[in-house]
């Protein structure tokens, strides 16, 4: 693996950092409290204009075609300022990659430019159901073929960007007689399609600015042309794209962890106790030394997974390792950073309280830490 970043990767990282500092950081606390959707959408539109919604999309469809390493770097920088914006950017890129990977030429020409130019502010990834979370192959949503249409029935839950997505990739059972996981297909469903309704915004612990919704399908008719890839072979699409999504969520966790440590470091330098800066005491020094080491290890794991993906090599296990480590260590980093602030860390005037709520979900979505361990273990014993 070549550690040094290319000129393009460095440029994207710098651009993301500058945007995060100038546009996201000043309003992150406000967005957390107000959930101002108009302001949130404004920032998403600006990110699309800068190319961040099509980082791994080919240039012929309006994308940047920068690769997974650049994607990881960008999500990390955005997450340092606003986790809600970072997760929306990550999932939208994932939806675009699904369409690019398995869509036909007409589908790619129709949808990909809309993500890249900001016509679609976000994309929805409709996989999880109330009875099919860690085991998505147990989904109950169905798509029954009726002439030149499919009829969708069922519900999806915890869908990031549900109320602002321009389109959704949706998984449904198309062959109920097939063995588990083998009769599932993937479809593109446009926002506003009759029969599809978006549920209320969930009241979440963190990442408040990013809307999370249920998506319901009741006799929702979509054309046969909405099928992505081959019928009954959609589950493999989900498994493959979740692996790439884990690079995004691991990078998001890394960004939050680093931001928390940076804030705590400055606080320790400024805070006086017992006649000196608390940064002079071994306890805070060692806490920060351990957590920064964790974050550097997480960064290297993420870079390895992204590099393998860019090289067209098997990367699923590396992505699971990176996501597992980054999410768990970022949670530890944020809580240690909050501890270093003492009582101030528990007060909303300081950002650590928000970061503690925002980082918690990273060990749950795109596959829990426990599921990542299963994936890694299966590879070890294969």
C-alpha cells in the first residue's frame, strides 16, 4: 500500500476541510438544536456543487471519479464539523455507487447526474425492516410482477434522508419460494411515486439534522425498467455495497473522534488547576496519547480498506475491521474527551455533549460492531 496521498486526494481533503470549517462548524450546534431542514439542504446543495455527492462516480455522469480513498478523507473532514451532514453525504454516495455498479446505461444517465449536480440532494438506501436489521435476508417487503410493472408492498425503517431523498434504492422479495436471501431484487424508486409514503422523522439521540424516516409501500407500482441488475439477485448487491458503506461510516467515526480529541487538547492547555495547565499532568497526557494512537490506527485501517477497493481487490473484511475499530475507538475517544472537560463536557454550551450523542450510532448503523465481528471471524475460519 502506498501511504502518500495523490495531489487530487490532497486537494479533495483540503477542500472538505475548508468547507467544514467555514460552512458546517459555525452552524452544527444550531442544526443539532433546531433541525432546520432548509439550512441543512442548503449545505447539501453546496456540497453537490463542489463535487462531494459523486466522489466515486465516473466523470461522464458528472462525477469526480476520485475513488474511495478520497471519499474516506472527505467524510472524515466533514464529520469533524457536522456528523449529520457527513452521514447524508456518505449514504448519498453509496446510493450513487449502487446505481453505477449494477444499473444499465439508461439508469445511469438518468439518475447519476442528478446526484452530482444537486438536483437530488440525497439518496435513500432502503434495506432495513423492523424484522430484518442485522439479518436483511429476512425482509418481508415484496415486489410482485404485474405485466410491465412491479407492485411493491411493505415498509422500511431507519432510512437516512427519507424525507429529502430524490430517489431510493429499494430491496424486496420477488421470489417467495426461493431459499432465504436468494429471491430478493433491487429497484430504483423515485420520490413521490404513488403508493410510497414517507413516515415521520424519528426522534433520535444524535445526528439530529439528518432526517431518518420510515418508508412505506402500499400497492406502489413501478415500471419493470426500475429493476437494478438481475431479478432475484439483489441481495448480493446489498452485501457488496454495505461493505463500501462501512468505509464511509468508519471515516465518519474517525472524524468525530478526532474533533473531540482536538477540542479536549485545547481545553487541557487552557484549563488551570493546582496552579498550572492540566495539560502538564500525566493523566490527561496519557489519555490523549492513547486515544490519538487509536485514531491513527483507525485511519490506517480505513486507508487500507479504501485502497483495496480502489484497486479492485477484495476489501469486505478490511472494511469490517476498519469500521469495527474506528467506531468503537471513536466512541472511547469522545467519552474520554468529555471526561477531560469535567462538568463542562456535560453542558450543551460545549460541543462534546453533541459529539457523544452523534458518535454512538457509528457502532450500530451499516452493520453493528457485533455483525462486523461475525464477518471478520467467518473470513478467519474460511
